[in-house]
């Protein structure tokens, strides 16, 4: 069983409450628009981090973080990218990739819109944790906590940072 902290779109902004809310996580996943690699290093001070680059990322972030990650956690195949779309509005080629790779959990960011949706056609849980940074049009900063226990994904919790 693993507890995962999921965030996106920090745009170089660090909030000390990240450490508070993510302290009991086994892994942290950052779905792009990190903004400054220092954010990844600070998150690594909490627990292991998996991160992808986003459309605003450059330099060290782009060199160290791929655009797309596919990996397994607790037997669940995960795809993480910054711009992926969502059920019913996947970006071009994403639906085929999800199907071909047998993905069961898809994480992305970019929109700054919190979404937790299930695609029953593909059998994929999609999570966009919204935006954890201050830059952008969103009014509430968010991050998501999720438990993965074998094939069971549960205890999805949205944290609002006011």
C-alpha cells in the first residue's frame, strides 16, 4: 500500500504547507509546470518524487524531468504527463496510448482545473490535481492525496490551500 501526493503547476512557488500535507506520503508526483528545479529538490526532502516537465519548464527542469512517464505502483500502471486531456476530451493520440499501454491511472496538469474522473470505456482513473502555485487564473490552490493498494485506488482526498 502506498500513499501518493499529487500536485501540478507550482510555477516555482513553494508553500510550506506542502511539507505538512505530504509528510505521510510514500511518493510525491508532480505533473509539470514546476517552474524551478528547487521545488523538486524540496519535495525530495519529504519523500521520493516522480516529476514530468510542463510547457513553461526549461533549463534544469526540462533536462531532468521527461515529458511523459509510464511506471507501475502496487501493480497499477500509471501514465503521467503535463498536457493529456481528460475522459471524453483526450489530447490527440492519448486514448490510443492509454489503451495500448494498459494504463489504469492517468495524471496530468496544465488546465489548473481540479478533475478526478473515471473513463469507463478505457478503465482509467484520471486525476488532474489543479494548480498548487499562485500563477494563473485559478482561485483556489489544490493538491490531491491518493492511496494505491494493489489494484485498489481509494481514499482520494483534495487539499485546498487558501
